[in-house]
């Protein structure tokens, strides 16, 4: 059984090490030698799973970056019966759920969009796809919240979702530039207030009463 699982474990080890290297250094400066040193694997093992550096980078986007966003944001929002409350909770607690170096190194998705989207069409497509899923997931949460009477009827949930995702990424970008986790927390608190401002008076009153 262990033997059968070994290729999958090896592949995951490579992806995890590549994610860390790319997050620290960027894709272009990422070192295959460092990735191998951090896994104890041979170059042959790496190229067995990922024939090119580009293939490795795209897999990091699809499986690691999107996978982490799926666990932290996408899945909880999709599955929650109270999506607006869940969105507020995620925004309020995200600074405590991400790794300690997250703010200092920046958002892995945004870093790669800034670096690679202008240079590589495949990267641009994959990164845009993840960003699109994020936006659509928030759209879905706000739309369901509208149907539940928690989001005001006049709110354009598509425009609001675009702003939420853009502001979220902006918060991380500014905090990275300032090298300040505190700035990230302050900025996300303002975003939390924006989402609260989309709520109906009744829903907001009930939320405070429940708290």
C-alpha cells in the first residue's frame, strides 16, 4: 500500500516545496536545485512528474494555491447555510488562519499575477481562472444572502463581489509593501465594515443581537 502511494506522495512533496520556493523568490527566480534540496529527491524524480519548470508552476497554481483558497474561502462560502455570516467570519479571522510569513511575502496568487500574467499566456489563463472562481464564489454568497433577506435588494452583488476580492488583494499588497501584519488587519477590518454595510437593517440588528 505504501509503495502504491509513493508516487503521489513524491509529487505532493515537490509541489509543496515548489510553492514555498516560488512564494519566497517568484517563479522566474525559483531554483529547481533549492526545490530538490528541500525534498531530498533527484532531478529525474521531479521531471518524471513535471517535465518543465512551467508545468511545475502551473501545477502549483492549480493544486496548491487554488487548493488553499478552496479550503480557506471557497468551500466554506459555498457550503454555508448563512453565506454572508460566513463571509464576515472569514474576513474577520483570515489574518489568524494564514501562515505567519503570508503578509511579508504577499498573496501567492497576486504575486504570480503581477509577475507572470504579462509574460506567459498559460499562467495568465490559470491565474485568471482562480481569481474568477474567487469572485464567482463571493458573488454566489452575496446573491444567496440577498435571497435570504440579509443583503439589501438594491445591492449589485456582482459589483460588490468584484470590490470585495479586489480590496482583499489590495489589503495584502499594501501590507506586504509596508511589511506590516497590523496594516493587513486594519485594512481587512475596513473590508468587514463594507460587507456589513451591504446588509439589511433587520439582518444587521439580528446579527448584533445574536452576538
